[in-house]
C-alpha cells in the first residue's frame, strides 16, 4: 500500500503493525503548532469517523477522528513527551498511531492525494 489519505486530514501507510497514521502537512498548517497530544490507547477498537484522542494546538483543541475502523496496535509515545514532533515532522517522526484495519473496504475508499492539494 502506497501512502493514502483520508478526508479527515490524515495520511496512512502500511507498517509492521498494520497501518501507520499521521497528520498531513496541510492539516497541520490549518491546526497550528501542536502543544499536547493524547492518541487513542493501544488495544482500543475504533470505528471510522469516531473521535478517539485529542490534539491541543496553539489555535484550538481538536479530536482525532479515526480514518479507518480497527484496533489501535501502537502509539507513538514520543509525541506525548514532545508533541511538537507532529508539527515539525508530520510525515516522519511525528506520526500518531498504528491501526490494524477491520474493514478492508475502507482502505479502498482512501484518497490518492490529500484534501486541498
């Protein structure tokens, strides 16, 4: 799976633990600098479109809207200690979490380019 994008402003890429998820640079620019991050906990079952976790930025507090349904398998612990990683390197070290998708058809509904590009 090459990099795909959700309508919620996330990028998704296949990883060892399922699918790695992070914010697109375009979404980060809209949100502002991230000052606090609370991703969903490992083991949490989530549904696409539901809010699990939060980001606090210099502009607002926003929910993390799940881009696909599944189980959270890994969270990036580094963003809890250094949330600026999300703003500084959203497609690299600032990734948010990994998910094992439960609804494979949702992966086919992802976009080939970020919204607003």
